[in-house]
C-alpha cells in the first residue's frame, strides 16, 4: 500500500515540475508588451480628433477641430495637426472658417496660431490665403506679418501684414498693397 | 471705335497701406497711391474708395495730396480730386490746372468730362479763371 502512495506522490511531483517548466519557458519567450506608447517627454496628453468649443455669454463663439493634438499641462499649450477653426456670426461675414496644416491653442488666452497653407473663407464669399495667422479670441482679431491674398467675386487684393476685426468689419493691410477691382462679379467656378 | 465706359473697366490700385471699413463701405489707401482705370491714371498721397450703398460697385474715388491725373495727352493737377466713374467726370479742387499740349487752364475748381474733350473751369471768390490756348495752327508750327 505504501508503495502505491509513494508512486502517486512521485507522479504528482513530476507533473507539477513539468508544469512549472512549461510556464517558465512560455513566460520567457514573450517580451513585456509596451502597454502605453511612450509620449514625448513634455506632452501630458495626446489626443486624436480634438473637438473644442468656446462659448461666450451662453452662445457658441468658435469651434476648433484638429486631427491630432498634444497637450502640455504646464504651459497650457496644445500643439495641433490639420486643424479647422470656425468663428460663428462674425459680423457681416457670417460664419468664418479657417483651415491649416499646423497650429497651437493657448486655451487660457483663447489664442489660436495657425501655419502652413492657411485658408480662411467667409459665408459671404471672401477667401484669404497666407502662411501664418493668429486668431485672438479675446480681442476678436486676426493678425499676421506674412503676405496675404484676399479675393471675392469682384476683387483681388494683396498685401503684407494684416490686422482684421471680423466683427467690426475693419481691416488694416500694412504694406505692399495691390488691388484689382472688377466692374462685374467674376463667374464662380461652379457657374461656368 | 467707341471708348469703353470706365465703369466697365477694372480699377487697379497700388499703395503702401490700406485700411478697409466694411460698415462705412470705404477703403483708404495711403502712401504713393496709383489708381488706373482704362486710359485714366490717378496719383496722390491718399485715396478713399467709396462703394455705392448696398452694392459692391465703386461710386467714386477721392484723391488727396499731390494729386496728378493723366489721360492720354491731358494732365491735371490739384490738391484734391474726385473721380466719379459712373458719371465719367473728374472734379479738381484747389490750385486746379489742366494741361493739354501747350494749352493750359487754371481755376479753383475744374470739372473734366473724361469721355469728351471738354472741361468746365470755375473760380471761387479768390480770383478769375485763367486760360492759355494756342490756335491749332500755331501748335503744329512749333
């Protein structure tokens, strides 16, 4: 009887030993998976498809969308990729939209800086193109030191350095002004 | 061939600086201003472009400071000028003079009819109109 019990004990011991070896070998073949992709050092939060709305006096003032955003808590700055900014009810221009390849959002100061193929279009048909543009949500100002081109169906205007208040409908172009005023409206591409 | 009406021609402007005010429907150009439409070119220190109310069309251009207007062989100079493209007139104010070849007229106010070879010269209470006109024949001899 004693022999049988001893044999059984050996068998159990052997089984446990084999199991331990299998687990140990399996465990070694797998490198620990990077659970979280390593964020650049100064970035606290990395987002995709950012959607940010600024409300003022209970009314939607502007909306910022970006394909990519990297937020730094200490500076309060978000670096943006492929952004689109919509300014609602901007005076006589109606809704105004701006797109650009790169940008930053400083939330506290309500400041959006955009660069790289910046295009601004208005509901009333104006179109502005430049390489860099800053929108100050506090002062409602669009500013740049770069050359700009502004067109609508009757006019083409070029200059360098802009300061524009959309709500008041006032704009200053600082130098190198060239303008062509057409007697009639140009046909829109879609009309031709 | 009949000359195109100015209002059917584009206006090209160059300047150092521009201030535009949508509500006032004005654009103020300053610094070496040159505005060209068809055969008329305006030069001045400052120019204000006024749009017609409720329309995008230009009503008039007002030019200030060292004003000079050239149209083919006619040159006008003044302190201020108002160019009304629909009426096709150019009104000159302040030491206004128009030169055409050797002919010269001067007054306090001159209205130049751009589509006609005609000008109306007025003098204010400051003096009389002056005109120096050379008979066509004499002009060709010289």
